[in-house]
């Protein structure tokens, strides 16, 4: 019987752990401010904040409640729009009103929550972070100009007042972004029936990582199914630096990975590269390992990690651990070298060091869309500027995410436009794309070649093409 | 003044249909629909569904007490299929159960034995076979054949423009509550109170006075909730038969897969200009991809047809238009109502001509813009033409020549990226082209405590019409806006209302409100004059919540005045009616004055192309739009900004596609293909241009 706090109410529910939070909120709790508009995490109308207790306090993240099983928020604080602006409008709400950043109003509660999530999660409270936080909220009425303006106003208002202060929740209560009852939540969560520390999933249990794809695919089956949640594996929630690599625990979300100082120290483009992965409300739940074991031939994180030469640490049913390079992990369309009961417990990513890295993705919509083609490049040059090591990955052009082989022949060549064109040709010839909704085989092959040329243009120019 | 709903929206307190608390045990209805684009039902088995857990009833066409018909213009759309199936998604049966989940599960148990028939998905093929809705329309002005002979430049070509999913955030839905004496109340997300009211009564087989349709607000409409009554009538039928509350809420995929979209069009065009770049002749044939039923398509086509000349002076023109009957879900109204399609053809033709002549398209467009004294192809002579003024205002803001030069310089200097820009004027006739629809009424009550309630036929869907009506009432009565509340749109208070559409909502309903308030004001000032012993009632006014005589404030405040008037048995309630004057269009000659006035605008779009990757970024959009004397700048600005991005979506990333079997592909993919669930691209914040400059243009 899951128990949690919704807004300022303790809630115990009879609903199965696999029921999505949105249904609990709207149907059982009758909190109708949270809207259902797609049930696929694609529109942001059902965005809520999930506050998870941890050693450093309660961490709040904006999530799509339509893909979030109740079992996964057990022992957490869930905030809906009704939990904000209890006595008077919060700063976020006031700015949306001031800028007329709402018309029909159906998407507005989600936008209020995403912007409040930005206030809680962004370290610097800069405008760019505010826009990133909104990238999962579609508005069909306003055309976004006033939403953009409200976000700018919010960032300007809070940067001086809140950024840099040690206790974010307290500072936001003081600033009028959060109501006062937030201050009591950590204590109340502690006295709530404890969050069960899960061990390994049971035999019949379905292991849910972020659930952001699983709950799109089969919400009905999962509703009644016995579930185990990767988010409970606190032992897998880490990003650490070792002598030659960054090690990422299996429970780390895309957003944690993307914004981790450890990651950014060694892979500075990761923050912007993974914005293209998915929207904030999904990045906050989706895990890096989930993206890999989804085995999509075009997964962004997979393609990036392939080029970076990542390795997987896999935990067996008996607790035994083995290590395998990511490049050998995918064995066929949606097939991988992972047996039943095995779990990817860690991803090991060798430092970039002095190597150059670039990620390219083209899809119909610039961001948040499945790529037609994506590709990453890791290039190490010798002191004389010649290529010492070259890795190129490509997605959407074969049944599996590909690491292109046979590029050793370019070792010793200069990393310039001419080499880029030659590599582009080799890569384009190495792939086997098919015609589908995202483009024809001819287009994808051409595009991949162009993107490889773009890799070389970016790394030789030292500038990103727009 | 801003939209009054804003403070509710940000707190999640605005009530939409699915948020209305329902007493008792509300049932949930789910439609079972056609799996084939064309076929014949041999037999239908609903037995297993009816016996499924939680199911209360399964209804088919046999259960319809009245007319099994929801056709909007023609009676060609059965509520439930009888024998013939005309598109994938056509309703066949309605499953009603205790929960939505139970109804959905049971609907999957229905089986239909059918004969599959060949379907048509190509509008040109449909037209060639004579499969059209209504008649082919032909509009001729001048003599194009003779004029083409005099042209120095003639270009021709074929074009097509794609469909567009409305993606109103609130999907189609209604809640039906049965009452005594076989009455029924329906709360719906609907743009057309009058028409849907009539559909409800017809299907239920009861007089309209037994049906109450109530509309608080819509979570977006954009035309998609104007004409197709299926999702409102179906739950009402169930509630009426079962005598229990029934709700129907379409899931997103159901909505995408089974509801109408903006019409795709195909076009054949030919345009001729003289050596000086003046348009002499234009011919265009419009093929509208309408789908299986006429729905509102002929009306949409009519607007494309009447706007075929765009913002331009075209002395010789010939336009033909057919609404093609194909086996896809019937398409319907979408923001612009056919005008974007009509405009697209002439803009493309002119751009084609400019390229062929080697001149700048913007220059060619500017030269041919409508001016006072010009005639439109249907004979109307627009007055106070603002096309050139809008163009000039934009030029003043952005310096078009400088922008052109900058783009040329940039492209000279850059190989891997290129810039481009386009200037586009718009001229949009305001009024329903169907003259009869240009009517509205308002009912205004003043209560003894001084509060004012206004009812009109206008439907609030985020466009702020209720706020505008509130402003009109407050200004006319001389009270603060907080005194006035605009009530729900309700057929028991306002009968026979036209849809809120065609940019007429505030015009028509605002005028009716003004008239009703003027009547009340006149009664109150007359009473006040007598009450205050003033011999000149014409010098008495209501201003700032008080009675004034010759501009001087008296002690008689609004609240006191109202209470005293009521005690003196003055009627504090008024109904008024407005019909736009001097409108007509003769369908036999296609001549007349269908529009009261025209709204003009000009936009400049700047695009950056990435030549390496084959991608583009829309860097900025500058728009000048003529909004006349605005009732609320914040609201009008929001309308224009929203429309710009919606139009950008239509022209760029929004692609509704159909599978070879006529299925709406997006939904199929969402269900069937794991990896492509994000293939529903809509403009999202990161995609929209950072700079949208809006200059509203007053009189």
C-alpha cells in the first residue's frame, strides 16, 4: 500500500504500484489541475514535482506523471499545481499572469510545475536552464513568446535573491516561489512509512528503470504487474571519477549525468549534447542504462557512449559481475548480450583527455525528436596533429547502434576537411539504412556522410556549426 | 486588460469538461470504430463486449431513438455506421462501462465481419471519378484567356499543401447528465453551440427545448470542435437511454486517428504578368482533400475559393474548386478556414513568377498589393484597404531593403550556411462567408446587488472572447469590469448561436452585448433622471459606477441606482440581437459582399540554412498586423503570436501522414513501433524562433 505526501497531505492508497501517478492524482485524489493530454510524456500537461528524500535533503525534479508508477514515488513528496500558490500566487504563477503566458490554460499547470522545477534544480538559475526545463511542455496557443518572457523574468528575479544560497528550498520559500509547508516536508517524509530499500528484483518482477519508455509501450500490462524499481538502488546512484574513467551507476538519470560536475569536467559538451536526448521531464526520470538496454538503433546516449569507448559492468543473478565493451553489447535488432535477470550496474567511460569529441543529430524537429540519423566522433591526435585514434558511431542506419570499423587506415592522416570527406565516404558505405517514416535509405546514407563531414568541420574549426 | 481566466489557469482551478465534479456514478463511454477505409459490414458481434466486466451497455445504430445522423452541411454522416464503412475510425458502436478502462477493454472484444472494398485516397482521382461533396465552384472575373496572350511572363505549375492536426490540448469530450421529463444537459468542449444543440435533439428524437448544451471553456479549439458532433452526441445518447451520467473523453491517439484535420490541398496554377510586373491573369484549380463526409469542408473550400487572389489586385481571374470525397476521416475547420490554402497558391505562383523573371519576389508582391478602389474577384470593393500600410509599417520597422542586402552579403561570405527571407502579406475577410451565420445575441442581467451577468453565444477557448465581452459590458454600463461576469455559453440562455469561428466571436457577440447594455443603460438613466429630479434625461450618464449629470458626479452610485430602479419596477434584464449589416453572396453568380471588412498583415521570416546538415533554423519572424482599435492588446498580441507559430508548424515540421490503407500514420506508429513514439512533432519552445516581433497596427 504505497504511502507518499501529495502537496501537504499524507496519502495512502490501495491502488497498485503500477498505476501511474496521474490517475492517482486526478481520479482518486480529484486534483484536477494536473491535466491529461497525451499519456506519453510528450506534452508536459501532467508535469508534477517529485521530491525524493536523500542524504542531503529532499531533491525535487519535474516529471511527467503519466509515465510515473505510484510505486516509484513511494515515500516521496509529490507536488501538483494545487500545492503551489496556496495563499497567494507564487512568483512563477504571477509572472505567467503578468506576461499573458497562458491562453486556453490546459498546458499551464504543467508549465508552472516545470518552471518551479527549474527554480529547484538549476544551480545558476540562468535563462538557458529555464528554457531547458520547459522543453517538454508544449503550448498550442501562445507561440511561446510570452512563456519565454516569463522564464526570463523568473531567472532575472531569482538569480540575485536565490542562486548561491546554501539551502535552496528555504531560499525559494523566502522568495515566494514555494509555499511555507515545504519546510516541514523533510521531517514528515522521515516519519512516513519508510521507503523500502529494494534489493534485487524478485523472480517475477519487472525491473523498471526510468519507465519513460516502458510505460508508453505497455501501461495496461504493467498496472497489475509486480514491479521492482531501479530508483530504489541507492547503491547505483553515483557518478565517480577514477584514474582514467568516469563511472556511472545504473540508476543515474540522463539529467543527473548531463549536469554532473564530474561528467562535465571530462566531457564538457555532454550538457548540450544530451539536451537533444529528450525533454527535461523525461530526462529527470530516464536513466542512462535504460537508454542503452532499450537497444534502440538510434538512441542518443548509446551513440555518444559508443564513440567514447564505454564499457558496461553487468551484474548477474548470483551477484557475479562481468565487464563488456558497449561496442560488443548489441547483437541484433533490439537484441543484446544481457541474459534474463542480469542488470547493467555501471557504465565506465574512459576520459576524453586531449581527444576531441563531437555529436551530431538530425531529426524532423530539432530537439526531443527521435533522430533520423545520429553520430558521434572521438578523435585523438598526435603532437604533430596527425590522427592517432579515431572512433565514429552511427545510429539509425543499421539494426543496431554501430561503431564503424576499419577507420585505422586514417591513423597518421591529418584531421582536416579532406580526411573528413574520405571518412564520410567510408562510413556511408559501411551502413545499411532502411526506408522508414524518418527518411528514405538514400537520404539517411547521404545525411550520415554529411554529418561525418560536419564532425570534421566542427573539430577542425573549433566551432560548432549551427 | 488581460484574459480574466489567467489567474485560474496558473492555479489549475479552471474547469474543463473532465474536471467537472459529477455526483453519483458516472459511466464512461468508448467508441468502437471501423478498422477499414472502405467496406461493408456483414455482421457485428457485440456480445462478448456486453458481457465483459463493468460493462453496462453497448449501443449501435439500432439504439438511436431519433435520426442516426450528425452530418453538418449535408446529411451524409451517420452517428453509427449502418452497413457501409467509409473511413478508418468511423464509429460503429459505443461501449458504456463503469470505468473508462473497462470500456476500453470491452471495446477490444467487439468483432465485425466485413467485406473490404477498394478505397480512394487521392483527391485528384476522386475528382476525376466525380466523387465530390456538393458542386464544383467556378469564379470568373475578366477574361483570363485573352489576358494571358498579352502577358510578357507566364508561369504555371502544380502544388500541394499538407494536412495539419489541431492538437488542441483538451481532446474531444463531453459529459451528459440526464434530467426529468426526458431532458438532458450536456457539458461539452464544443465551438458550435447552436449546431451541436440541434444535432443532439435530432439524434435523441426530442425537441431542442429538452436539451441544454453548456460550455464553460475549451482547452483549445482551432476549428476542430466546430462541426463534427460525434463525440458530443454519443455520450448524450448513452446518458439519455441509460438515465445515468455518461462521459466520453477521447484519448490522444484516438483523437489523432479519428478526428478531422486541416485539409490537404492540391493545386494547378497559371499566372501571367506584363513586362512591368503587374499581374494580368491568374488561374487556379483547387482540389480539397475532404475525406469521407462533407462535414464542414464545402464551407472551408468556399473561403479558399473567395481568397484565391490573396492580397493582390488581379484583373482577370478564374478559380475552380472541388471538395474531394476520399476514404480518410472527414477533415474540418482549422484556423484560417481555408484561407491559408488559398493564399499559399497565389503566393507560390507569384514567387515562381519572380524567380522566372529574375526579380525579387517581395518587390513583385508589393507592386500588386490591393489598394482602395480595387475590386475583388467576387465583385466586392473593399474600403480602407490597409495592405500597403501594413507593408510600409513593416518596412519602417525592419528596413526590408537593408535586410535583403544583409542576406545577400551573408550568403556571399558563407559557404556552409546560407540565409533566406520571405515577405508575406495577408488579407482576410471578416464575417462568415455563409451570410446567415452572421448573427448573435446577448442576454444581460443586472442583479439588485449591482453585479452584472452576461450570456452570449460566444465560446471561450483561450482567445479571450469572454474578457472582451466583459470589457464591452463594463464600458457600456459605466461600471468596473469586476462588476461583470460572463456566464457559460448555454443554449437555454442563448438559442441558435452561430459557432465561435471566422474571427467573428468578439465582433458579433460584442455588438449584441453592447446593444443589450445600451438598452439597460437607457432605462437606468431615464429612471435616474426622474429619481434625481433632472428634467433633461439626455444629460444623465453612467460613469465610473455613478450617475452623472452634465458630467458632474451625483450621490447616486451604481449599487444604489440599481436597487432603487428594481424597487421602482424597472426591468433590469435585457436581450439584444446583432446581425452584420449589408452582407450577401449570390451562389449562382459567385458575386456579392460576403465580408464586412478585411484584416491585413505583413510578415517577414528570416531563415538560416545549414548546407552541410540539410537543416534550417527560423531565426526571426517580424509581423505587422492590423487589429483596428483593440479591446485588449495583450489578448490580440497573443492571438497573432500563437497563429504565427501554428502556421509555421503547418508549413514546416507538423506532418500528419496516412498509411497506404488510409490509417492516420502517427497513431499507428505510436501504438505499433516502439522506437518512434516521438514522431508527433509539434513546435516546442526550443524550436520556435527566439525573436518574434509583433507590431499591432491601429486605425
